[in-house]
């Protein structure tokens, strides 16, 4: 295994939500572990991908985290949405039960909308569904 700046033993980086997975604290799929041996590329696990049953086209890509993250940390999720002309969202599932939802509509990223119910997130999914036109 290559030692580099991503290795907390080498770098002394603090253990964050973002690098926990990289360093093996969270269980990785075998495929993710294999993917990490390929140099010069990055991979992304899509946490949720909503698509139309009629044409199978994407409506919404969601990145799910347990703590808020910076804009740059879900840039690839937004790039995918741009590619398909659909919505992207960041969902923060707080340990105490609240949901934080940030929506990207192709132009702007909304503020993190916090709620103790699921209604707002459902409304974002329904908007993505209703905006879709075959
Ligand atoms: Zn369709």
C-alpha cells in the first residue's frame, strides 16, 4: 500500500468524516478497496440515485453524510447532476435525528435546511420527480 498524504499515520491528519472511510475505520466493499489501488483516478459511491421508471433517466443524486461538509466535498455529485440536467442534494443525517438538506439546481446551492421531520427531503425528491419530462 502506498504511503501518501492521505494516510493519517504519515500525515498526522485529524480523523474526519471524509477520511475515515479511506483509512479503513468503516467497512469497505472489496470493490472499493480494489479501486483504491488504481493510481491517478478517483471513485465516487452514490448514496442515492433517483431516476424515472419510464426512461431510466436520472432525476436526483444525493450525497449522505452524518455531519455538514464543505461545498467542494460534494462537487462530483453536483457535476453528475449537471451532466444529466437534474438536481443534486446533500443530506446530513444528524445523530440526534434531524435532517439537513441542501439542494443544487444547476445554478445555486441552497442553504442547509434543517428539520426534525422527513417532509422537506420528500418534497425535494418529489420536485425532482415532477421536474422530469421525458
Ligand atoms: Zn422519463
